[in-house]
C-alpha cells in the first residue's frame, strides 16, 4: 500500500522496487530481496508488504532478530497475518516472552492457507519462549563475562579452544586483517585463526596465527587434543563452496606442521565442520548433516580399531540428536561428559549449550541437559569448552555487552563433581628435551585412560589426573629406553610443581 504523501516519482520508484523485490523473493534470493525491501522502506516506512517481506527475508537468512527491530512499528500496524509471527520473533529477542506467546497463539488460529509459517514453526518459537521464561526465572549460579578487546573485536569472534593448562587460547575471527582482507560473498572478511597467551592470569592481545594454520581461504580452529600437541582445523576449498576437517601436529621446532586432510570416515560430500578428540585420542566426535540422521546436523562418534583403522560413524542417538541441528561437540577429559550445542531439546534461543553423560556400561549417552541461564540465553550459544578442573568455560555468544557481533565469553562456575587437575612435566634425556609418548593407565581399573605426547622442542608434557587416584605411566620414544613410572595419589601434592622425568639412552645392541 503506497501513500498520498509520496510524490509521483516516489510512487513509481517504490512500485519498481517492489516488483523487483517480489521477483527476487520468488526466486528465493533473500539477500537481494532484503536489500530491495529496505530501499522501499526508506522511501515509505509504512509500506505493509515491504515490512512483512523484509522480515521474512531476514528470518530466512538466519539473521538475528535485532536486524528487524526497525520494522517493529510497521509490523504492529500491519493487517497482514504474518506480521504477528515476526512481532513474536522480535518479542522473544526483547525477552517479552509472554507477549510473544500471546502473539503466536493468535497467529496459530489464522487459516494455514493465509499464513506462511507452519504449525511446527509456531510451536518451535513458542517453545523457545516458554523455555526461556522458565530458565530466566531460575538462573544458575554462574558468572559470565565478555573477554574484552584483547580477544574480541567488532567483527565475529568465536570457536575458542584452550590448551589444557589454559596457557594459550586459539579462536576463529572474521576480523579485518584476516586472509589479506579478502571478503566472502556476504561482505564479511574471511575466517582466520588467532591466538592469545595467558600471562599471570591476564589474556594478552590476540595475534593472527599465520601459516600453516591459516591460508588464503577460510580457516577455523575446531579442537585441540588434551596434551596440546594436535589440532583440528576446518578449511574451505579454494572455490569457497565446500570444506573439510584437517589435522596438524606440533613439530620439532615448536611450530605447527602442515595440515593433513582427515579421512573419508569423517569428511564427506556433506558438512562436517566441528569435532573433538577423546582423552586417549582413540575416539573422535564430529557433527555432520549426512543422510541417515535424525535431521539437520547430528553428532557422530568413530573409534580406532585394533587394526589401527577407524570404525564406521556411529550416530549418538535420540538422547543427544534431534530433528534440529546439533553441533560443536566437546568431550571433557573425564571421558564421560559431552558438551554440545543444539537447536532442539528445550532450547531457549536457537543454539543452546547442553551436556550429556556417557553410561560406560551400555556405551550410551544420557538425556541432554540444558546448562540454563545465564550461560544460555535467547541468542546462539555455541562452541563451549571447559577447563580440566571444570571451573572455567569459554564459549561464543552474542549478548547485550558484545563488542559488535559474536564474542567469546568466559564462565566461572562449578560443572558437576569433577576432580581432575593438570600436571605439567618435562621429559629430558641428558638434560635435553625429549619427544615421548605417554600412556597413562588407571591402577584401579587397569585401563588406559589417556595418551599424551611431550613437545619436541621443550620436552614439556601435560597430564590430566584425578588427585585421588594412582596411575602407571609408560614413556616410549625413539632413541631411549622405555620407562615406567608410578604416579601415586596426589591429593596432598602441589600440582603447580612440575614433574621432571629423566630418560636413559637406548643401549647399543
């Protein structure tokens, strides 16, 4: 509907833009249609069809609801039924959950032939509002803090991964300066991997990680092994259309080696962009939208077989996966607690962070539990990683205090009854650093509970121990004799003191 206050030139201009926008919308070119409807609304902010269709485009493009806040008055006065759905979307963003539920209840009464959104979509948004209302009314005792400008920027920053001793954080950013300032089709800078060192409890200014972690395409950090010696990276193809998971190891000069493509057990023609290791690196968890799952992205697990080959992927099942997306798995060093993000279950805002406990008797994961507010809120909360002692977490979210887009946040709380600690050590041979493989066996269960490697350049290794247990560690490597050491209960031992292991050269045959 155009208005008499417009000049004839404006009317012609609006009509031409509306026609072109409708054509783009019919072709499902939501990005172009979004831009065209915005031009119409600049000329005539009250144009009903432009208001509703602009909101439809933003919704279809998975934009955040704050992108359509300027449409609020337009939608409130609109006679088009679908305006109510988008007003509910905005109300959810504004934490007006009762208002959103009321709008959706009325919208569902509209004849389905006269509205765009299905009963399922209405139920999903209404469910998020109901969940959010419950979680906001019963907050968890947690402190969630933006990590500030040394880590975050005005651009998207996300997917933090931490060394087990929290000395270094790697993360992904689409900030200026990445990949020689090249931009994607959405006019955002390419992804690059950045890192920050923590010195005396203070995170230092983040720096670009450079090659080989970064390339001329999009590069994102995915996971780091629990000994800090292996990293997973997601890299897009040269055409920026597809992408795969790669692995790199810390080399002899304390630098990351060139990336190696992971095998077809994980990478496929579908999307596999997030993954994690188990403590012993004999299991691998990853997300994929391949056929045969419950819908959208699902979480899968593969295991290293006695033949040293990987098993076929195993879907984690309905206690973890839903018909919506599950992504960003992180298996804590305790070996049983899986953290991940899901748009299903009882999410209060698209991706929420959940946990699930592995039952080692039947090898199945238990019912997913939402971590609640304030860790989760109405925005996407994803890429959650947890410190060894389970008292600090890092993840990505977009909250009111974000610096401009998705930021990285730190959480201080207590997750479960975890009693693990980090033990730093150094492997030396004739006072020189040694590269060793450390197999850690739990004396109580007589099971290998972790495989760790020392750094070739420094000899430093990181073990993850329960202070109430005793272990047997077997150190193997080229050029020295196998050494077996007993690690007794460390309940009353200072973990801040480094363990020094002296090795003997291999005897001449």
